[in-house]
């Protein structure tokens, strides 16, 4: 990774690195496959009412948390209610349309929406699931659970103190044994367990021997190391210091990397896109003609072919074209046209009156 995690609390995902860390420690109701489609994961199947407001989910029966406590549908119900109560911005949008949730039995939950939500599977399915037997006591130890640091010795001791008083003894004993061994409370369902870490340098995880997906993971240890940029990551892989880089390969080395017999360069769909955000409260940028002119002045083809060496494609909408069922292909396309851009700026009243190469507003101020 290019940076160390910013926030170890799974309720606050502040960087990509926090997200990748969560992906291997915690689990989700659904996972996205290589075709960008959500597939059942913790949830094995589901039914939805004809009006789209009632969803019934069945969950796996063989999963246990890293401390040995069995996972049940109650953990999902707890997570939904927990996120609704504290509204962490990273997760609340995924469950904001859920009105209530009922636990039918240990492996079935029924979710009621207050309005239809076409992205229910994608959003709810992509929501981190927290262990009730840990986070109900985090909430008792902290007025704001997002402030809890599960890697901090004092924070962990504070939660354990509450658990010792209020949790069932068999639960407390298992959690305490886990803390004695691993020194933290990042307890999830994922394929790896955090075993060692050094602030700013690395995160070391070991295989979860009781992972509910039998036969996985296929490696015994996973170490996230920090390298300052993609070039440094690539050199680490090339030298054998690292085995995988979790970022886009620098475009300039792709051809060489593909010819290296010791390196595999996978090509998979991505949903990342770059954009220029415009402040529409700005007196100049608030003019629609100016924004159109900017669109015409951007040579997307040159960016793709020259800067990205062809390893990208022009974007014309905020919905990535990989989401084939959702993307609208018939939106206006502002192809590169400086003449058209100039005409629109003229119409907007921005003209280069003094011929200095910078257009002025009607009031005579430089439009920059």
C-alpha cells in the first residue's frame, strides 16, 4: 500500500487503505464478482415482496467470529440498527432506506424498507457486518463508537472492563482470550486475523483457520507493507520484496511488466474514474455555457492515449460503463472542439479584450 491505514475503526473508512484492511478482516452480505455483479456471500439467498419493500435473507450457518463466537442473523440485524442509530457517513447511506428489521430465526432476517430502493442488493450487500457481542459493549463504553480504536491498548481495556461486568461469562472469556493472544479488538468473520502491526509500516495477518468458505484462504499469511508510490510498489514486486501491488501499475512499465516471466499483470474491470469537480457557486462557473466550454476544451482521447497509454477509456457519465444495467449511453458527449469552446465563452460574455491570452468578464476582471 502507499499509505498506512488512517482509521482502524471499521465504522470510519477514511481512505482506500482502511477499506482494503476491512475487506480481509470483516465480511459482507454480498461480494462483487469480476463482472461487477453482487453475489451472495454471508447471505446465501433472498426473497423480495412484489412491491419491493420486504426482503427476506437467509445467512450461512457455519461462520464464527475470530474469537470463536458463532455468527447468526442477529449480528446483521444488530449492525443495521447500530448504523441507523449512529449514522456513520461511510455506511449509513447503505441502510438509510431500511425502516426496521426482524430476526425470523438464527439464520433468517426480514428487512422492511420505507421506500423502494433499486440498489438494495448492491448497497446493503456491500455493508460491513459487525459482531454484536463486541460492539454492543463498545457503545456502552463510548458515547460515540466511531471514536473507539480497536488497536489501542487503553481503548480495548475500557471495553473489556464493561464486558467483564455485563457480558455472559462464556462470551467475555472468549473475547478476553482473543485479546490476550492478538492484543486488539478488530474481530471479524473474514479470511484473515490481524496478528501484528507497526504504525506507519506494515499490517500482518494470519489465516483464519475457521473461515466459513472452506478451502480458503489459500495462503497462510498476508502482510500489507507501505511503499510511497506505485513505482516503488512495482519495484518491490519486481525485486521479490512484495508479491502483489494493490494499485494501478504505472502505465510506463506495463509493457515491460507483461514481458517479465516472473510477473503476472492481470487486467480486470474497474469502476474508478477521474473527473474535474466544478464549484457552481462561483460567479463564472455557475454559467452553464462556461461549463460546457470547459467540457469541449478537454481532449479526453489525448488523455487516454498519451497520459494513460491506452489503458483507459473516455467517460461521459458518472455511472461507470462497467455497470451495464445502469449506465445511460445516450447522454450528450462533448467531444474535443476548441472552436466550439471559444464560441460558448463568447456567448457567456467572457472575451479577451486586451489580447493578453486571458479572457475577461464583462466587468473587466480576468476570468481565472
